[in-house]
C-alpha cells in the first residue's frame, strides 16, 4: 500500500494536465499512487491521461465517468478506492514544486494532531501573486484565502496554524477525515463543487484536529474554471448555496451570537445578487430544498464535536 494517494479530478483540463503530471513525476517523494477520475471530459483529456499513465512511474488508476458528477462526489469515489493513510487532493490546474509532497508528508508524520496541511499556493510562475496561504474564518461566517492577490514578499513564510487549508493542493490525513466524515466520505457530495474544502475544515476543527500551512512548500494554482460570465454565475450560485448549508451544519450553538454579524452580511449579499446577478438567487431556493438533509447532518456533527472554534472568528 502506498503512503499517499494522489486524487486528481479531470474535467476538460487538457491544457493544464501535462504540466501537472510532469510536476508529479518530478516529486522527490515517490511512495504514492495516482488515482484519476475523468469527469466526462470532451476536450481530449481522457485520451491524454490514458497515454500518460502508460509510462507513469508510479501505480495509477483511471476511472471514467460519462458525466460530470462534481468535485465532491468525484473525490469521494477516489477516496473509497484506496486505504493510503494520506490523501493529496489536486485540482487539474495545479503544479507542484519538486519538494512539495516530501515536505507535507514529513509534517503530517511528525504532527499526529494535524488533519490537513498545505503549502503556499501562488497563482503562476510568471507572477508572485499569492493564491492561498490558508483559510481565514471571519466574524461574518465568511471564509477567505489568506494573502489572496498579494505579491509574495515572504510575509507568510514559515509554519502557520490556520483554520483550514485550500482543497486545491491539500494533503489530508485519512483517519482524521474519517473521524470528521459524514457516512465515511471525504467531502459532502451534496455540495457538488465549491466550499466542500471549507466545510471539511469546519468539521475537522470541531472534531478536535488542527490545520497548518508549510509556506516553504510551494505549489501553483491557476484557477482555470470560472473564466467567463456564465461559469461565474454557476459558480456563484453553488458558492452561495453551499455557504448557507455549511453554516447550518457547522455553526455551534455556543457561537450563535455570531448570527448578529452573519445575518446582516448574508442580507447584504442577497441584495447584491438581486442587483448584479439575479440568476444566482436560485441558490436560496436550492438551499431551502436541501435544508432538512443539512439539519440531519448538523445533528451528527454537533453531537460528536469536542472542540470550540470561537477563537478562529476574526
């Protein structure tokens, strides 16, 4: 059994996959298996992957889906195919520097209380713009990427404990993910895509685990999805819906006083969408439809919660 299962979802990512796969081959840590699920691509991604795995130096497995089953469900399917103690979730538009995996594995090996770890993510090699140095939880319930858009001057270098890590290039501990899971799944499949990594960060924090960013481990995340208006509207609708479901599931009763900040923020967001992106208002209808299921999940999450997270609201 490999120590790390690298989980890669592909969806029309032919432009990005060669660089990503090359960066995996160049990793100094080699005790891994590569698990790939193609989410119904129609741009030649599947054929590209089939050709690449023929000569890939590590064990590989390719699963083909006839349709796009989503980021969350796709990773859940890959999660169920391996028993590796660590899981590296990869976006197809990511690229790792050679020491990335070695440094993160070494950190989890020596910090058993840690559920998730990431390196510092930059947006591209050509620029020094930061994509994420971890997740920050705000008093409004919003969660943002630390340092996003800032030029990297080493201001986040070193080791930093964070509320959670971006799921774009995150290394998760399987035992912690299972301890915080819903029905043994890594992510909440009802989210489809967007904010499933933040939801997992909430659940793992409540279950008593920690998350860190090892900022001298560097990866690049190009964010290839959501580049035109129709895709942005689709992404925003999922983001709004999933954020509401996440709060229903994870906000502890001890932090209900936060609703005095959360509710005005959500009302302002709804008004903004009404004016700027009215097509996204369907997110509230979808959230209402999924509310009963979210409340059942909340009961499970809150019953087993052992840690407070009030100190993470900023």
